[in-house]
C-alpha cells in the first residue's frame, strides 16, 4: 500500500469537503470525559535521528553464548528459511478462507503437513497450532472426545509449563488428571504406567526426550497403554526424530510438540508453532484445519480446506477448538527447514547435537563438585548435572563471562530430588572452544 502524506492545503480541502472547520469536530458526539487526553509526546525525529536512537538502544544488548534449552533452543537457521518466508505473498498472507484465491498458502500448508507426517510416522497432520504447550493440551482434549473417557495420565517428565497448560485447558471439564512420577533415574517406569492405566483412562501423555533430556522407553509404554485400550500421546522434539524411533514406529496414537527447533528464532520465547499428527482413525476429531490436495474439473492439481473443525466454520457447539489463525508462517519456516536439510542432512544435524552434548556432559561431570544426576541414561542434547557448589554464584560468574548458563531446576518446583541440579543444553551451535571455556569457568567458579 502506498503512503500518501497530506500537507496543510490537502487537509483544509478535506475539511471543507465534509463541511467542518477543525478535525476535532469529528469527535463532538463523544463525551469529553471519554476522549483521550493530549499525549505528552516530544516532537518528531528525522529518519537518521530515529535510526541512531534505536542503534544506541540496541548497543546495550548483550549477545550471550547459550547453554540453556528447556523448551526453546539455539539452533542455526539456514538463510534459505528467511529467503522463503520473507516473500511478501507469505509474509502478509492471512487465513485462507477463499481457497481458489489462496492456492499458494494452501500448498505451503499441505507440504508442511506432508513433512510432519513423514517425520512422525503418522497418517494425518493439521495446519499447525500455536506452540508445543497448547498442542499438548489440544491432544488431551482430542483424546477425551474420541474415547469418551475422563482420565488423563501425565508424565512428570513433561515440560512443567506444558503440564500447567493442560491443567488450564481441562480446568472446567470433568477430566481427572493423574501425574506419573519420574523415578530416580530420570524416566518413567513401565510398572508405574501399568499400575495407573485403567478402564477410565482416555490417554497417557509422555514426553521423550523428556524435560530432563532423558529418552523414555516409548515402545514399552505403548504396549501397556494399548493393552488397556487407551490412547498414547507422544510429546517429541522433532529434531530428535532424525535419529530416534518415530511415534508411528512405536504405535503412538497422537504426536505433538514444539516446532521452534525447525527454523524459528528463539525471540524471547515466541512466536513459534506447535505440530500435531494422528492416526487416521482420529483425523476427524482433530482441532483446527487440514489442507488437502485435489483436482479441478479440468484435471489440474489444486488445494482445498478438507477439514475445518473450528468455530468460525461450523456451529460453535460442534467445533473441536476455538483456534483462529494458525502459526502458518512459522510452520512454513519448519517446512523449508526440513526440505533444505533433507533426510541425510537432518539425521546428521541430530547426530551432531548428540555428539556435542555428550562431549560437554563428559567434561562437566569430571569436574570436582559436579556429577551426573542420571548415570548411564541415553539423552539427546540436554542433560542434568548435580552440583555441591553455589548455583547462584555459578550463574552470575557465567553471565559475567558472556554465557547464559544452564537452567536451575531447584527453582522449577518439580520435586525435592532436583535440588542443586542444573539442566544443560548443547546444540550444534556450540563450538568445542565454547564448551571448553564453559568447563574452565565452572571449575573456577
């Protein structure tokens, strides 16, 4: 849209045309006590002055080397991602209500859905959700709708904020939420699942890698859950699926997670996108939208909104969710990210994350005053270290050295077993020199 400024002559002509002397007369019908007071704003600045002003503010920012994850991760974003999502037809696109005029947007969503299905090994994906936490909560609601049961089992190894979001979503329902406690080895025991699942259980929600970075025995859980005729909801880090078994392989019914690792910047926690994929039997119960591929009367390929189970399209009481515009731009970033890496590249990226995290883990646990919280457990790019040193002092020393240190788990309120524990994260972004520097500072702290 062109910007056309008006000078005083233009403004005078417009006022004469509508028959008033002053622009304030347009608001005469509004009571004076409801009108905005005069803003105490200084005069305008030139473009050059404004750029210098914001440059001065930006110079106060510190770029930190991050060894913290816990839900949002520092991954490299290839320039291809920005090149595609920065195109105006994607950048400014809105909800594709009119399919025939939104073919590009619909195709990008269709490609995204196809990649999520390939990644998770499940049959159907929707057109993205807001984030991993709300995707998990929507999965719980889906399980309640599909099963007609009223109990949800949640692993204590699920991200604490995801747990809180699920509880918030289900607060006014009749659902009963039961927590499965994490054992001393940082994972859920199969016996605990077997003892808790009953005929009233709609679904069991388990995260792997879990909040502590530990890989759970999802195959064993699946067998137990299926024997009780309950649904299995797997919460996964999509990048970990480059090397670990997919939800479809261990027969999960629903897979959800946070898509930020697939080409979205950390950006202080958002915006990101959540993904959801399900088995075919559950696709008509999914929230949001599903984009499908078809042909027109001339045999040309086209794209349509196959499923629109949101309240703006159907009667409110029959809607599966009140989700409005999905995080489709971030989902497109995920689509480009996956396409750019390809199968082999994506697997190599996941392996680099494991390798660098393992290197850092071995160096840190060998330091005096530091030890592994969960010995001999397989992890992805996060791990828990217990320390006898002062955690706050360590965090402050790291910060002074330009490092965003690991997450202090004692402040999360999970349970007393994580007092004096750190959650470290190492991605492909961290170099050997940075990891070595981290361990030197920890040794001296």
